[in-house]
C-alpha cells in the first residue's frame, strides 16, 4: 500500500483534491470539504449523495422514446419502399438519399444535445469524481461518434461508464466487448468464422488491459477468432452471438489452449500480471503525474488484484497517498480543455452555458466530447497547449467572463471566438456561429454581485485576494498579486462595475498559472 498522507491537511490540499478528483469548486465548497478531514473528504467523493437514478437522460435518449423513434424509422422505411416501387432508378436513389439526409440531420442534432448534456452533468453533478472517471473511461475505451454516428449508442456507452466508474473493471471490459458503439467502432460485427477482424482483439490487449509487450501477434490472431460471430442490429442496437459465425475451433491464447469464446479470452487476460498493473498506472498518470513510478505501480497493482479488479479501492489509495499531495504534483498538470471549461464554470458558480457555445469552444480548444481522435484517445499534458489552443483558451475565458457585463451597459468584447468559428467556415458553420452569438448575448453569465460584492470592490487589494482565492486557491507570490492589484486600481474609476470585475477575472484566467490544475 502506498504511504499515506497525514491526517491533518490544508485548504490548498483540499482544493487540489477537488480539482484533480473533480472539476474544482467554489471557495465555500472547498471549505466544506476541508472541514470533513482528508479521509472523509475522499470517501464523500467515492460515495456521493447523487445516485445513478438521479441522472436524467435527454428526452430523446429515454428508452421508451428510443423504442418509439425506432418504430417510426422502421415504418418510414417500409412506407418509402412501397412508394419506390413505381419510381425510376434515379427517383429511388433520390428518395433514399433524402431519407438518409433527414436521419443524419436528426442524429447530428442529438449528438450536439448529448455533448451539451454531458457537459452540464459535469458542471452541476454532485458526483464530480464519477463524472471525471467517465471522461477517463471514455478516453481509455475511446469510441468516436464520427464513425458510430448513432447518438443513442454513444450515450448508452456513456451511461455504462457511469455505472462502472467505481466498480469492477473486469466486468466493464466484458461489457465493452459487446457494447454496440464499441462494436461498430472497432468493426466487431464484421468478424466472422474464417474471416476474423483483429481490431478488438488487438485493442483489448494493447490499449485496454495489458499494454504493449505483454502479448504476441499470435495471441491477437487467436483471440480474434474467439470474438467472431457477434452481431449488432444497427436499427435497434441489439447484440447477439451467431454461433454459426463463431469459430469454435481450438485456440491458444496467452499460453492457454481451448475452444475459447470472447468472454473466456477476457478472463484469460485478467489472469495475467500485467492486467493488474496496467490500469492503475494509467489512473496515476491521469490523476497525479505523467509517469507512474515503479513502486507506485507495484503497490496499486497489488490493491487492484486483491480487490478483484475493483476501481474504488485503487482510487481511494491514490487520493489518500502522501505522493498525491506532494509539492511537485500540486498545480503541475496542464488542464485538459474540458477541465479548463468546467472548472471555470464551477469556480465562477455558473451552472449553465449555451450548448452551441460549448460545442464551438470544445472544437477550438481541441477536445470535443464523444469525438476522441482515434482508438488511443486524446494526447494529454503538453499536447493540449499550442499557439492556437492557448489563444482559444484566452478567448473562451473572455466570452464566459464577459457574459453579464451588458447589465452595466457596456458592449460585450467576447466575440473573437465566434468570429474564429465563422471565419472561412462552411455556410452551416457560419450560421451556427451567428446562432451561438445570439444565444450568448442573451446569457446572463457569472453573478458578479455575489462573487465580488460592491463593498469588496472598494479595496482593490481585498478584491484581488478574494478572486485569487476563488480562481487559484493558492498564493501566487507578491509580484503576481501586485500586478493584479495594479490592474484593478487602473480600472477602478468612480464605480468598479461588473465589466471591470469581468476584465480582472479574464486577466487572471489568461495567466500561465490558470492553465495548470
């Protein structure tokens, strides 16, 4: 077991926990979790008071609505086929293409809805660590809507991750093997006896459970035969195993020989020592630091294996460890784009953002939910930051912080991201950008009267100290604080309006310090 941190802890350590094991919080929320004590605080994250039953899906994704929608599509297809009987080949082609366009349009709308729904879950959830684990698992078992194209299947997979966020990782791996979205993404449904597709067999070993060097190419070929015969109905999402298309011959996988099927291969994988070490090392990299020391991996692997591959004991050990709170770890992780946006909202106590803006911002920042770039997921750490994405972060912060300034009669200066999204884009993108701009103009934005009360604004030093506590939860040093105070004094005027508070917040969010978690 990893050496544990002392029982006493600081507000800075509490803030570190809620940033890494969630998406940050307001100053009052950080004080509340600090008052619990370190161990009780970690337990509150692992045992949240928000149950899975509290997670309400978008209306279009509710099971009853999905079933109704599928019946409607099937009826339309039957009706279309009847209508096409008397058509010319050209007319039939045009009719089919029209129906496909209508379906794609609705699917695209639902994908936007799904991304907005999940982002709002992260902003508002009382189970932030669970949502953080959903992101981890979405990246680990990377599946992209660009290929799957069916929003309801992506959302069902998202719920699968939520259900298993703290649970049995081996059971989750079994479930992901026959998850419809994953099957479509890795072409499992095309794998048949005599023509096995190796995609899932390769990724389940290389990326999901064992890591490179812990299997052979022959293991992949043999395992691919075991995963043959699984089929997914694209219309209903139902999965079944066609025994006639399953290779029932003898296979040798990871040193064992038998007439294995897919589930049996997964069980063989979890008998390997590497299966106990691989995922804990990735969890450490995600929550703590870029490289997991050998001693850390060894201890976490022992916990993982002894606990029957349960995730909760591993997470608890990480968040109670001395190493997690080391000075070299705190604020030494570059925020992912989603972390950057959600943390900003939680710190400014915003519980809503126009969904169109969320979509555009994710694209500009380089991490669009439900669209990881490939089966290996996103590149993390320094890969998040380049000249373009850094400018996009500043622009995003500008749009969000300026949301409420119109109440003071000042023109909104946060239009640069909308202009970037529209510039050179297709007509549809330009239209979306204009619609988003209108929705942002109607959006209230942060409640600066609460965040920075008028009485506090009379003293620039106290105002800066309060906002630094909110946005950094740490002392950045006298030089940086003096720069903020000087800026606040230069903007003070007769009345320190919401516009000036917004500008001060924007300045703080545009510093290198704010890019770190």
